[in-house]
C-alpha cells in the first residue's frame, strides 16, 4: 500500500530514530488519510436554463464502479469550517460520500462523489480510481429505487493547488458525475497527497 512510500527522502538518522519517525508517520497517515483539501464552489450548482433531460431529484444511496471493483453505500457530505468539502470518515476508508449541496446524481448538473484512496492502514474505496478509463461505467443507486448510469468521458490527475473548481462544480446542460479522490505523491510534512484524481462522466440516455 502507499503508506510504505509515504516517508520520502530524509536525512540519515540512527536506526532507532528512523524507526521512531516511520512509526509516527504511519500513525499520522492512519488518522489523516486522503485529507480534506477539495475546495467548494462559490455557490451550489444549479440546472442550466438550456433545455435538458434529467432525472427527478432523489438522494443517492450507493456507488458502483465495476471496472475497478469499487462498491459502497453513500453518506451525505457538507462543508468544513474552512469551506472545503467534507470527506467520509478516514477510519472508514471504504466508505464513499456525496456532496449534498450539488445536484443529486441524474439531475441536470454535476453530482460529486468523494472517497479515500487509503486510510487506517487499509486501501480506500477509490484506491484504484486512477485506473478508470474513458467508456467505463459509474452506477449510482438512488433512494427512489432507480439507478443512474454514467459513462466516463475523462480522467484527470491534477495538483491540489490548481484544483479545477469550475470544471468540477460549474453548471452543465446535462446530468453529469464527478468522482474525486487523492493521488500522486504523498507529502509527509502536510500529511496529504499532492494531487487529486478526478473522473468525469455523463448520464446514459
């Protein structure tokens, strides 16, 4: 797992010092996991005035990405005090969540689902999200009993410091999905991965 690579390069220390530092770092990673540095939009996305066909509003209850064998129920996520989007509990790395201030999956606009790459010494629900390819399916179970199936159109890995807020949260004229997790190198000083993996998809019609 990635935890074994999180220590990075550091000055040569005594054998005891190296092990103490490694154990402390692993302990911190178990608590921090993917972190919560995904910015929120300035305002909640709203359906475009352009004519579009979407599903009626219904809260999502599950996410399935068959190509990477990722399956999870969904918990509701809001905002942290610093206006970043909340993430699921790091001690439950296999739990995904959806951003409740955006459209529900299947409505016109970008619905956002977030999950950890790892945490608590385990692989997370989106450990393999970087392996998703254009044309793969994302299936969202909805509270009304229906399913919204999306086809992946793009997969990006991008530095967190240049997170594409408008591309992720900006209004669209059709129903779309975004899956987000952490990726890239792990920064031991910040206890966080440097990049985000973002999957984009559109609703099958």
